[in-house]
C-alpha cells in the first residue's frame, strides 16, 4: 500500500511544478522526466541518479510496474496504485492544472491519506 511519505513526495512534487503535466508534445507522450524538468507522479519517486532516458522510450512506452519494482525503490506501492497514480497524472486536463490537484486530493481521501502542507 502507498505510504503517507510516498504520497507526500508525489503531491509536493506535482504542486511544486504547478500541477503541470510532464508531457512531450512532439512525442505525444507523458514522461517520467519531461520538458522543463517536469516529472510525472511516478517520476517523483525515481531519484535523479537512478533515472535513465530509456525509461521514457517513446517507442516502447514508459517503464512498466515490473521494471519499477526491479529498481527496489518503493516495495509497498502496489501495481494498482502505480497504475492509478500514472493515470491520475496522464489523463488530467492539461489546460486546467487544478483538475490534476483535485484528482490527487480524491486519491488521498480514497486511500486514507492526508494532503501534505507545502
């Protein structure tokens, strides 16, 4: 299960970039590390020293849950949570950053997590 600490990292990271998607318009792809140093939800859980651009391969798509688990970063995060966090970011309305914030607040309520303070 997702921990409060993991959620805080994701929430604060996305808030710090103004709830703007990590999205490459040329590749039409959400990315762990995108333009303007933006990160997606899962991207905020990958330390910079462990990130490699191949994780955002526009041909094969982004790293799957199994590959994420091999990094041995956050064993408590379930496949369903991993997928949900990616979807919350990837399917948010890019023209309305508050949409993504509201979706992560709903995720917090559904998982009995507290919205962190900045």
